[in-house]
């Protein structure tokens, strides 16, 4: 399972050669003025209040943080362009009574928004009719971000130091590959991880839905023998009857994990169906992150985890007994905004004599775009613990935010 240094070097050299040969094949333009005249900048800000109340010895957490993101995109020169993005996150008005995930104020509950200023993205790209390649620090978000995402909910989003390529030889077929050398996680720079990750994804659009196959071969480059290989496929589509649409999605994946001393295998299964009516949207789903005999739970370390298994973030790491999540949601539009109500029921995939019921959770959301530049929202997560493993307790979280983009 472990990818050898020779293989990694060969792949890196091959990708670099492809990158350079692609660039050199592009015809030279008459002028580079367009690079400057077409360059534009964006600024995006989010002021957010978050509170956490847990039924344990930790102090209740409160945070008011402001995330500011400056994005610069150059004009294109014969298909070449560059993107630079700076990101800053600050506590506001001294409201910083929280554990930021890096060890500070550990007597408080965690709100994973450390203060930071960093280069969020910096990459060179080439784009033509059916091919796109990026080299540098970048966002990589595949499919619904269940396995690879940007964790955009947190103030410091996740990016990757990587070379990535998308090739679309047919309108219906898209092939994606990325080689990742560093995972820039949501905890500023303190918990970034050197890596040797290979991400492969192929999607084909059929008349009734999109069929996707993928292989995510992960390895932390920390001097130890480790590997996390996931192979899977999904099918998602939509059927339309007059003004009513039905959505459906099925997914299965198999995972092998190896830490040198031991190895494990686990399966992933998801099924979801939804109906979009004139007034409301209704969705029912089932997701299973399997367990290997109660000793290992299916892992998705690069995912946008907050999006799945409840917003209280109780299951950012899958318990060794695995996790089954049966959920239902209803949502719609009211007062010019979007509302959603979601219920989760959690249980162990491999129940033991002491752990079976992993609790339940209620999530609620209302968000609204105020005008072309401003938006606002609020959401709630209320988790009730069952026979949950150590550390899982009744938890309430509340968010209020105001966003601005120019």
C-alpha cells in the first residue's frame, strides 16, 4: 500500500514534464497587456458569532471572529493565468473565550477558528478547451466533498499544495488527477501535514445521472509506514415530472488502512432520495461508515466533515465501532431566505455490549442574501448523546453571521 519514493519522484517528474510541455506548446501572444488589464481582485468577509455549550467539565465557549479573504486573479495570456489569495482571521471585541484547536485555553470547548494570516492560495494554471492544470497551493473539492473538500465553513479553509489536472475529452466525461504534497488544514499552519497523496476521479454523465469512480490513495509523509487507500463509485441523478423533481444518489467505497503495525478494512455505503415540491424540499438518507470488527472506523481525513453527520461535529473522527447515520431533512424558502430542518439518528455499525446507540441530533438553518453584496444567517445544532464513546456528551451550538463580498 505504501507508495515508494521512487514512484512519487517518477510521478512528480512526469507531471512536471506534462505541465511544461503543455505550456511550451501554447502559441505566443502579441502582447502581455491583457494580463494586467484583465486582472481583478475580490474581497470577501464573514463576521461570525459561535457559542458551544457541552454537558461536561469544559467551560462554555464563545467566539466572535472576522475572516477576511483577498483574492487576486490575473488576466489570461495564451491560456496562462495565476491566482493569489490571502486570508486573515481575527477575534473581534475581545470575545475569544474558546479552545481554538491548537491547545490554547484548553479548559474551554473547541471552536476551531484560530487567529491566522496566511497565503491561502497561490497557483499558476493553464486552461484550454478540454484541459486544465494547476500548480501550487489550491482548493480541491471533488464531488460532494465527502472525501476531498475545502472545509469552507471554518474561517481558515482547507487547501492543498499540489499539482492537479482536469481533462475533458468528451462533453460527458471528466477525468481528474491531483498529487498532493501538503495538506493545509483548518488550524492555521500548526497542524499542516506533509503528504504523498494521489487523488483520482472519473465522472461520466448518462441520460439518467452521473456515474463516478474514484481512488484516493493517501499517505502522511511523516517518516512512518502508513497508508489509507479508498476505492469507490457513486451514481447520482434527477428525474423531472412537470414541476416536481426526484433526486437520488447511491455510493459505495472500500477502504484499506495500514499503520505498519496493523492493517484494517472497512466499507462505506450511502443512499439518498429527495423530492422537490413547489413549497418544500424533502430528503431521506442513510450513510454507513463501516467498522472492522469494532477496532477501526472508516475514515475521510480530507473531507469537508462539517457538512456530514450533524453540524455539532461529534463525528469528525469515525468511532472504532463505525457510524450509521439515518437522516431526514425538510427545507424551503420563506421571507426571501432559505430554511432547513434536519434530523439525524446515529448508531454503531458494529455494536458492542456497551455501545450501540450513538445519539441523535437536530439541525436548523435560516440564511438570506440581503442584496448583491451582503448576506446573513443563523443556525443551530443540538446533539443528544446515547451510548456514545468517551467524549461524546449533550452539546448545543449556535451561529450568527454576516457576510460581505465585493
